[in-house]
């Protein structure tokens, strides 16, 4: 999905939002999906390297 934000930046005032925050609901859900994916990878990696007792599992 190509964003036209950079094409319109000449006529718009500079954005006050942080650049990595999504500008739409779809972008927000995409960001959440990616974060959940990386969180799952990190969690499985940590559990494989550092076995924790069951009460302390993430």
C-alpha cells in the first residue's frame, strides 16, 4: 500500500504526529498485527532459551 502523504507534504503543514504512528485505523491494526507477530517470536525465543517455571511464563 503506497502512501500519498509524502506527495501532499508540499501543500500541507508539517505533521505534528510522530512519523511511526499510523494515520488510519487500518494502519493501526497492521501495526498491532506486526507487534503481535514479533512479540510471539520473542516470547517463543525467550521460552526456548530461558525455560521458566509455569507460574512465571509470559
